[in-house]
């Protein structure tokens, strides 16, 4: 699986399902109090850093970006899919959404106070995760928080249909906490908290809250 192949498949798949995805996920945070609590904690960590821009990477149709704005953060969204960005801009007018890829973030070094990837790493192949986390570390200020949401497990499967029965072609990768924590440590992040939960977001979801170390290998 080459990088261009999985990125193009992901982009095309989410362009196809953008409208139905928005309808089916719009109210998920209303049904997930534990996730709302984690997002509130992330917001506290951002405020403790003095505030500033927060990137919701892989924002989809913008529901988490909008929630972060309601929590008082200067949050904006970035997504690979033009279709998802179009729906996000329509459903959340006045908020900032832009096209981009977590594999090549176009932000200046240390320009983000915090970053969130909410169930958006699930299509990234193992051999690309290190590069993605290196981009995350580059753009987050020293000490800034990183919040990840993901599906917990050991298997990967090809998803060929989803969100209203529309055709998709994406691999969904389930991962254990320990594996992601090791990758984060290698990339220069210190993990502060992690948990597994079951909710409307995921039948077995993982949450990791980390912060960018001031230097690789140092707190």
C-alpha cells in the first residue's frame, strides 16, 4: 500500500459519504459524556498554555471543531476530503476549515498551541504513523497538548461500504494503547493519560492525552 494510494482512496471515499456522514455523526457528542469530558480536559490544557490556535486534524464535517469552539478554543479544522470540508463550511458557517493532509501539514513550526486527531488516524498505515507524529510534534508548541481518539484492537480490515450504504475503500486500523504510546514517545511526546471506553463513538474506543516534550527524550 503506497502513500498516494491510501490517501487517494481515503479522499475519494469520504467525498462520497460526506453528506450521510454528517447526518449520522452530527449528534454523537450529545450521547458521549466521557468524550465530552476528555475534550473539556484538553481545552483546559490549551488554556493552561496561554491559549492560541488549535488544529483539528482530520476534522471531517467539523462537529468536534465546533465543539472545541464552544469550549472557548481558537480551533479550526483541516481535512483531506474536499467533500467533507464543503459540508463543514456549510454546517458551521464562520468557522475556519481548510484542505490538507496530516502527512504534510502546512503549518509553521511551533505554531499550534494544541492539536487533536479524533478518530482520524484510523486509516493511516503503520509505516506512516511515525511521520505523521513527527509532523504533529513539529507544529505544536513545546508543552502543548495532543489528543488522540482511535479504535482499540489488533486487526485491520478493508471497509467497502459505510455511512448510508455508500461505497468506500479504506483500511480501518485498530491499535492498542501501548503501540501508539511507543510511537508517541519516539516522536517526542509524553503521554499524560489514556483510557479505553465504549460509547456511541466506538464500541471499543481509545483516548490518549499527551504533550509535546520540550526536547526529544526530555520532559
